[in-house]
C-alpha cells in the first residue's frame, strides 16, 4: 500500500469540506510517519514502549483517520459516517473513541505542551526507547503555549520529542528567519524539507540526535493556492 491508496479513503470522508485543506496538507507526512517511522501496532494499542503520535493540528483530522484505517487501527467502513450520530469519528479526534488516537485535539496550541509532558512522564518511568512525535500547523505557533513548550523542551534537552510543523504559510505573524529558527534559538535541532517528498520527510525525521529535541518543518503548498 502507498499513499495513493489512502487518497480514495480520504475522499470517503465528507461533511467537513471547510477543513479539507488542513487535512490534505498533512497527508504525506502522516503516511511517512505511520509507514516508515512510528513504532506502533494496532494489535498492541497499550504497549507501554510504543512511540506516541500526537495530532495537535486536530481541526482537520480526515487524513489522520484515513491513514489509521489504512494501517488497520479501525475498519475503513467507519470513514463513511464522519460525525454521524453513532460514529466514533468526529470533526475533532477523540482518544476515548478512536483506536490509535493518543490525545483529543482540535483546539489549537495544546499538542506540543502535551507532547513535552508525555516525554517527561516516559522519562520518569524509565522508558527511554519511546519517542514522542507531535504534528502542528504553522499558524498555531502563534499560540503562547507553544512558545513555552519550545523553550522548555530546548532548555531541558528533551530529546525524545520530535515536532513536525506543516508550513502552508497560514500564520498571521510568522517568525524572523523562518519557523526552523524559532526552534533552533531554543536549542532544538531543526531541518526544513519538502512536505510532499516522502524520502525527504523520512530523512528529516531521522536527523534527531541525542541531547536535543528535534523539529522538521514540512513545507507544502500555500493554503488556498
């Protein structure tokens, strides 16, 4: 299976066309994560040594649902009833209803702080193998909570954390020198890649190193283009 096989699954999710650009912007990165990077298994959802993936950009979860279905976390028939009265798939992902979802999200600005807390919890338990991956949108970096998480993770060398920022130039304010520099100034390792190039995304994720959190800025087409 390839990402081309996921696209028909994604198109089955209807009723949230407003957030379609948000969903499509994440599709390739999500596929690379679940196909090449994350150590997760739908048969062992509670494995304490699994990697954790947190979708902070939760207001457009259709691509996330499609990838989870493609990887066997839940039946693909669920995709035909997005936000139905009895559907577990809502417009925002619910960790209590959707297998494989680590956090309920949708209100922007919370995922990275939760990721930092998750990594600290794993460290306190002596679990040093799992990594924590957090997918954010560029616009939610305007939230102060993300700035605090970036600064704290860098200052404490929280190297279990990898952030992936989907950059579709939708932020109101931006950052001098670009998104990567916003993280690097706080001690993160940072790389910017083409968010549609699977090999480049995988290589960028592989550049994390010991002693520092890591961020991959995945550049995609401008929102609305």
